[in-house]
C-alpha cells in the first residue's frame, strides 16, 4: 500500500456511509412531503401517524429528528473514513461492537432469523477489517502526517 493511500475496504465503507446519508435525506424529504400532503401515503395508518406528528411538532422537527440527524452522522462518518481520520475509525468500531451486542440480543429473542445472522457477519467483518494492522497503519500515517510536530520537523 502506498504512503497515504486509502485502503479499498475503507473507501467502500466511506461510500456506504455516504449512500446511507443520501437515503436518509431522500426519506426525510419524502416524509416531509407526506406530512404536508404533497405526497400521499399508501398505508392509511402511516399517513395518520405522519400527519399527527407533523401537526404536533411541525414538518421541520419531523425532518430533523427522522432524517437530518442520521444523515449528518453518516455523512460525517463517511467523510472521516474517506479522509482517514483515526477517531472515526474508532467510532465506527465502537458502533459495530454495539451493533453486535444488539444483534446477539435479537438472536436470543428470535433465533434463526437470517437477517440477524447476516448482520452479525457484516459487523464482525467491519470489526475485523478496521482492526487489521495495515488498516490501522493507514489511519495512523494520516494522523502522523497532519500532526503539528511532523510539520515542524520534530519527532
């Protein structure tokens, strides 16, 4: 791997986070349109729920709560992975560990659910990949290259 090169797996994870952020934004705009009556909801129960929440809190609150916060979080994680920020690697690892715990609880409650098993495999793969020495090194090289001591010629 070249000095400062982003590993392919990190690139794929970053793109995945950007895609999820985009999906949350699109979903939020669709919810906003449903709540304002611009877009009809197919399910009457969903339509009622969206209309009631929108009436109570306003469309902006619904959009922010349901879409903008997770979209922004995913975009931030995507940017951090793309630019090899080590703190983002650590955050993604923590989130993957938490997801493993919740997935295991889900497996205990509903054994043999295929999606639980697939999710567990994906989270385990993310943990394994981001914990590999070569991937850790890519993140720490970037951190070392941008530290003030390396710019000053110290260390």
